[in-house]
């Protein structure tokens, strides 16, 4: 996998009108951002600890609809040496939630010429269904390597044995769907998990770090090579989180800790100037963080054609 070899679709049927993958290099490491689609969710999910009028004003300033908008779903593929690493696995398919515009990862990996059997490692930022669901779609496990290594924080596995939803603010149906997806994932893949406590090197230059907050075992993935650096932040950073890192996202199981962890990460990234990619930032979500007063601002990179 390289930017040259993965920037063109495999000729199978009509090409999608909207790009769904973006390739870049971090030193000697190839990184491919792949869109799993979008999730239409209520805008209240962006900040359930602020006055609705304040939230509405931010949405208006961003030219976003007031009631619901599309959250991006991004996954990354990393190639370091002879390892091909998938970071998160998208939503998959849940007919009860009626989210037909998400769950596109498998077909988009195929369109990029990436065979599921070539994936040597999977890193899970956490075990919400939009990060593990692609693995529990019928027929996917049979196409993966039997020796696939799945890396996840030990605290995340422990949490999902009896998950606490007392501090979230999710639409109806989501808590049950999240529990069900995590339970099914553990049943299918529990024997392949390789857990870590705080930090784990998955491959040369590819390191998972537990942050907690969003879920107790939530982790980010840091990629570094040849002086270049990129952080995949998973669900620690949302579009509103730069200007308002203290706003609580509805999917955060410990929103206070998530806000602290988000602020720490954004401060670090603003200092280093490294690239940031996150699950729910608008595709391809590649950019940098700058300080703006007491908060931050998002600086998207210019697309490199």
C-alpha cells in the first residue's frame, strides 16, 4: 500500500462521485483515511451540558442545520513495514437503527484494493458499535486472517462486561445497540484480543495510548516516522470540541474526564503542529490544531492531489 497504489479505485462498476479515501505518508509509513459513511444524529448530541440557545448559535455560525446533521465516520489503514493495521472497523449493519448511509468500510477497502486477508493487526480506539460493527457483519470474519491481532485497552474490555450508561445522553435505542454490538464482538473475537494497560507499540512507529474519558479504555493511535507525526484521535475530538472542549458529547460515558483528556490532547497537538485525524471530523479530517484564546481552532490541510 502506498499513496500511488491506493489513490485509484479498482475498476469494479461505477466510481463514487464523492471521494471516500485519502492517502498520505508519515515518513516511511503509509496512512489511508477511509470513510465508513455518515451518521445522521440529533445536534443535541454535540453538547448536552450547555444552554440549547448557545448550541444553536454555534450551529448557525457553522452553517449547520439546527436539529440534526451528518456525523462523519472515518477509519484509518496504516502500513508500517510488513504490517497492515486497521484502526477501527466502522459501523457495520444494524437494521434496527436505520442508518443506511454508514457501514461502507468493507466495500470501500475493496475499492481501494485492500484485501481483508492482508490486515495483520486491528487497533480499536474503543468498542462502541461504530468502531467494531464492521467486524460483525456476516461473512467478514471468514475473510480475515485467523491470526489477526486485535489490540485494545484492558480497561475497555473490562468496562463492557457491565457498561455504565448513567452519564450519556444518547438517542433511544443506542444504549441497547451498543451493548449488543460489544457483546457480539467479544463472542466472535475475544480469543484474539491483545490487551494493554496504558501504551502499546503495535508496529514500528505506531503506538496506541489509552486516554480514557469517552470510555474508560478509549485510546488514540500515534504514528511517527522520519520526523513526521500524526495522531488518530478516535472519539476524543468532535467538530465542536476545538472551540468548546468543555462541551459534553452525548456518547461520552465520563464526560468530565473526556473534556479533560480532550483539552490535554489539543494542547499537545497545538504545541507539536502534528497532523490530526479523528473519527467524526468531516472527511478526510486531516488537519492541525492551533491555539485560539482560551480554546483552539481546527486548521484543515489543503488536499494534496
